[in-house]
């Protein structure tokens, strides 16, 4: 079969780490090649090299049999290589069309934007997508933004597509649409590299699979010749148990009571119509629902990041609604935001700064006047060990961390009860396992359970029904700005849950 890409003996060092250690990798025409590996294994680095964002220290790149030098994304695009990054790069204040045209300008050519708009619409339709070229990017859902990223690449006639964890931002429905479109692209003869942590996707879509660990390729196999537990074992170097043990919860007092909560979304639409829910201490309440049914607005209102337009949030008998984020932190409410890179991390600051950006002002790290940096440094080292953050260097810049390690950093900051060294009374965790490898996912689950059994109340938002059922003591289904039903895992079968999420009213005992 024809080889589109061959990477040979790629070595790439960053200060203190070998991100790629003699990696060889091939992509064939018409193939979907899954690239797997734990957080920090070197997947993104390898793809950034192919896309011209980094230069390898050593190694060769062949495209369609020809040895090439790729010094910039421009070179890559000329060679027919396109990449959708782990975090989107579109400009929100521009339209879809403007984003796609950007960088397209050939000298001497006037861009005929109307014509391009038509072509983009057609291209989108050929993959089953409906995109309005004149919509602003900020108005789009994550799934639509990703379609625009892909259209941008496809419009430039790419035949080699790199997708870095494309499904971690998608709902299950959006995910199905993407996988269908990718299969079509492969049929058309494109080669697709698909980075993911989700093993079921590997089996749903890929022809071959490569596993990386600690900068090296461990194995490349035909997908039909391997299975989940073998891949998981390759990834983390030990058997992975896909189920979890948890003791019965003993709820003790209220962590928070949400009453008749109402709030608008960014588009000015009432997103929370009337939310009522109680979370007890020592209890995990899972919220499931199709994305966009108010989950995001709910967690933001609790964290003090969005104004409520009505209702109350009761903590210890006091209504704390519309308090400042600082006040809410002081009340012991921890928030794990859904998109750490957008909301949670300052990329140019160090790991230490990011860990302590909230806590440094409080005891025991400060007496209100002087900050005790020694104490902060020691605690940072401890957290890095406990949450297994790589690199193990408090002074590493956050932007040098892999996606999964950033997520660990956020967890360390939010869960460690830095403030006053108490454990949080309430942890609001929005999609905390997104983008995490199987080992880290297991770690997050265990950590949340551990905190709940030590006394925190946990509100856990997930798109993954099975994950929510596994972790939660009670599950709440959210639809159209309301909690439509609360039940215990096992009480309702999964088909019925799916229907409730879709807004179908279900009568049951
Ligand atoms: N710009 C950089 N500067 C310094 N170190 C870096 C840089 N980019 C990546 N690294 C390091 O290289 C290693 C590989 O990172 P990479 O982002 O390729 O991992 P990954 O496999 O994509 O992980 P994830 O699944 O978490 O996204 C990590 O140890 C990371 O900290
Ligand atoms: Mg990555």
C-alpha cells in the first residue's frame, strides 16, 4: 500500500526530557492510524514535528516517498499536511469564512469570498455537516468549530490529516458525526492520524494503531489483531482495571442546596430555567446530559463566574448566590473548569505559580503580609509527586506540559485543599477526565471518591453515562435547563437514561 508519510528515527529533546526518542512511524494512503499513549508520551510533539511546528534534533521525514524538510506549518500545508490541534486555534471574533480564508491569500489574486463561501458550504455538505460560512466562530459549538478547522484544512486540499484528541471536546452525537466524516475522507484516499485516549474509538475507526510510551514507539499493529486490554497494558505498562471499587456513601449534612436557579447563557438565552438539586457531604452527585443543556452555566454560577438571574444557593443556611469567586473559594468550594487551557491555566507562568495562584494569599502560605515561598515550594513538590505531574519541576513553564499533565495540575490545585489545608466542602468537577489517559482517569476517579469519603460533597459533570454511573452515588439528568430526574446507579437502565437525556418523559416507579 502506498505510503503517504514515513517518519524515521525522529529524536526531539526539550530541556530535561526526550519527548521523542528514535521514533519511526508510517501513514498509508486511505488509512486511519490511531496514535495512543499516556499523557506526556510524546504524541503531540511527534505530530508538531510533522506539521513543521518543531524541528527534530535528528531524523528524516518522507512524504509520498520523497525526503522533505518541513520548517514551518506553511511548508507542511504545501506538502498537503493539515493539523487540528488539541486546542482550537480559530479566531472567535471572525466569521467561519474569514477564518478559512486567513492565510489563503495568494499574491496577485483577489479573494472572491462569495465564491469561496459557496464552495465551503458545498464541501461541508459533502461530509454531512451544516455550516453557515457567515456565522461568527464564537457562536459555534465545539463540534462545529472542529468542523471549521477540518474544512480549513480540506479546502487547502490536504491529503494527510492530523487530529490531536479530536473527540475530547465532543458530545457522543458530535463524535459519531466526526467519525463518519473521517471514514469518508479515508475512502477518498486521504491518510488520517488520529490521537486519542479512548480505546473504544480506536476500535470503532482505525485500521492500524501505534502505542507510544515515554517518547518511544512500543508497537504498531493492525487494529483487528489486538484488543482493549492489550492496548491498555501497552499504554501504561500494567494491567488496567476498567471498573472501580467504592464504599457505600454516608451522607452527612448538606454541602449545597440549589433552589429554583435561573441564569442566562452567553447568547442571552435562559439556559438555567429552574434547577433544584441538593448535594450532601460525603456524596458524589453525577450530572449527565447532552452538552448545552445548562451544565456549563450551572457550574459557572456555583463557582461565581456567572451571574444568576434568580433562585438561591444555600450553604450552611446562608444564600451565597452571586458572591464573588474569591468569597466562594473561601467558603471551601473548589471548581475544576471544563477547559483548563481557557479558564484554568496561565501558560507563561510556572507550575508552581499555577498551583498557588489562588492560595498564596492565604494561611499557611501567607500571614496576610509576607508570602512564605519556602513553604509554597515544598508543598508544590509534594503535589507534583502526589498527582504525578511531569516534568517534576515546580519551575517548569505550564505551556511546556502535555495536555494531560495540565489537567493533573488543575486537579492538584483544586483538590488539594490548599486553602487552610482543609478539604473542600464542595468540589464542582466539570468533565475532569477529558483528555486524560486511562491511568490518569483511574487516578481522578479514585481521588474524587476518596475526597467524597473524607467528607467533601462532589458535583461531577460528565458526558459519559457509564463513567457517571460508575462514580456517582446519585445521578441527575439535566435537560433544557432543568434537572429532570435524580436516581441511584442501577435503578434505571441505560436506554431509559438516554431517552431522558433527549428530553423524553419517562414514567417509572
Ligand atoms: N514546548 C515544550 N517545552 C518543553 N517541554 C515540552 C514542550 N512540549 C512538550 N514537552 C514535553 O515533552 C513530553 C511529551 O509531550 P507531548 O505533549 O508530546 O505529550 P502527549 O503524548 O501529547 O501527551 P498528552 O496525552 O498529555 O497530550 C512531555 O514530557 C512534555 O512535558
Ligand atoms: Mg498531546
